[in-house]
C-alpha cells in the first residue's frame, strides 16, 4: 500500500522555491552548469534541477549541492539554535537527553 503524505504547507512550498532560486543563483554566479555541480556533488543533474525548481530533494543531496557550491558552512551555521534569542537565553541550561510529551492531569 503506498504511503500517503499530507499536503505540503504553503510556507514549506515557498521555502523550497526560494531556496531553489538561491541555489540556482549561486550556481550561475560561479558560472557553473547544472551538470558540473551535479558531478562535484555526486548527484544526478536531475537532482540539481529538482532542487533549483523547488521540488524538494533529500537533505543529503541538498547538503552535497551546498558543499559543491561552497555554501555548506553558511547553510549549517544558519541552523545554529544558539544564534536565536531563545537559544541565547537557554545557552547555559543543560539540554535534556529526550523530550517527552507532557502528561495530562486527570481531574478526578
């Protein structure tokens, strides 16, 4: 039985398109073809094209392309939670090993 997926939320679809446009711009700024980037990244040209079109590819492929374009560190750094207000406020706290859902109290 095929796995059903939920519809793509609009903000996610918009982020895919925007990120794809950015990857495309990085590639063109460096005067590289999609095939050259694909070869350097170890992915197919179709994967590069899908990424640039905002169609979504695996995280691994995205990171491979980012590395091939020389923007891997920028991408990873942009995800650093300690650059946010919440992250800075909680920087000195010890993070839990696991986060479990809060138990609901029974009124009884």
